[in-house]
C-alpha cells in the first residue's frame, strides 16, 4: 500500500492513500481496463486479480463505474515515479546557425540577433561555417568570424566549445548564462 504524507493543522503527519488497492476499493461495480475489459462486480474483479497473482488497483475513482486495472502495484508506482522524474528534467535545445566565410557584416549581425533571442530563451547556439571548394584555405577567417560572433554574445552566453574543425565544417557552441543567486 502506497501512502502519501500530508500535513494537517496540528503539524502531525496524516497518511493519505494514492490509489485504492484490492480490498480497500469501496465501489460495488468496476470497469476493468487491460486484458479483461468489461464491467465486473468487486468480488469478480478481486477473484480475477488473485487468480492471476496481481493487484486490483483503482485508477480513476471519479467515473461511474470507477476504472480499475489489474497489475503489479509496486511496479506501477515505480514506473510513475520514474515518469515524473523524467518530466522534471530540463531539456536543452541546440539551435544551429549557418555562416559562410565570405558572409557580409549585415548578415552576420542578423544571425547574431537570432542567436541572442535563442540564448535569452535558454537554448544553446551552434554557429557553423561550411567551407566549399577552395575556401577551405581560409580557415583562419572562419575562426575569426566565429570568435567575433561569440564575443558579441558574451553578455548573453558563454563559449562551451572553442572553434573546432570537423571535415569541411568549423563550429563553435555557445550556452546561455545562468543567473547567480546572491544570499
């Protein structure tokens, strides 16, 4: 039996059930969901659950008749806990902005403004320069351009990875700055 602790007015802990299981179910008729679909009496549903060797768990008590499921209750609680942990994790999205070594100043500023918006919304930014044909000779121009972009975004983010060359691509990754809490 899973219990949830809640505080009441007297500051003592009161135990409250998360789900009704087996004989704690109060309804006379139940709707079973899963392998054995249908409406059963409480006795029939308990008999089916005990024959299988699993628990009868009331999933939704608000419907008429209440919805129940036959399953292993401890495993069910574990999976729910795991699911809740996953949903609380922060998902970091990486946005990629492509540049070329011959890009003009206005286009660079335009890309930087987009990167600024992404960093403000807590997303990583990856600037990529793709060298075509003979432009690979000017790797240093690409590196300077990437560092210039990172330098203009220093108020919004910090460099996670310095300019790296992979094949014909050079890229830099910038992460958003986190706010420091001062006590």
